[in-house]
């Protein structure tokens, strides 16, 4: 499954988050923690809406047992951002990537030579039938 998302397009981000969450719900082992997965998806999509300067590609795929969400954006690179909580407990930003890293099975960030980054997240939602296509 693949979608495009533009900067500032919060409506499309909500729709994509809903479609991804529904796809996870349809394929997941009953009782899976879809709330955490939806939080991760929402955070990555909101980063596109707020921080990118061009369109992004969002792709959900399954690599065996767990789904992978890939976001390829054209915003500022994220490889140098701290993946820790901000020192100021009242700060309104800076927690998103930390939460993603805590709630996902795995996260990788690759800077793109043309600007932006590719973020690949393995969501902690086991597939009910890991052999299904």
C-alpha cells in the first residue's frame, strides 16, 4: 500500500493514518496493540505535514511477521536529531521521534543525498498469518 502526502496536508494525513490502522487491524493477531502502532503512524505523518518542504511517499508493507512503514520525505534531515526526551519537561516539541523509537520494534533513518530522509519503522503488530501475501 502506498500513498503520497504533501506538506501541510493534515486532512490527507488523517485519512492515511486511518487506512493504515485499518489495514493493520485487518491483518493483525487479535489483541495486538494497535494504539501504539497508530501513535507511531500518526507521529511520522504529522512530521511530514509540519516539517517537510515537498511531497512524501508513505508505504506500508509486510516483511514476514511484522509490518514496515516507510516514509520518504523532502524535509530537513532527521539523522542528527536526538532520539531522547527534551530536558524541559514542559517543551511542546521534541518527543515524537523518541516515542517512535520506544514503541516500534525497529527504526532506521537514512539521509537522502537530495535532501530529506527515509525513515523505516517496523511496527510491533504481529500478522495473524505471516505467510499471507
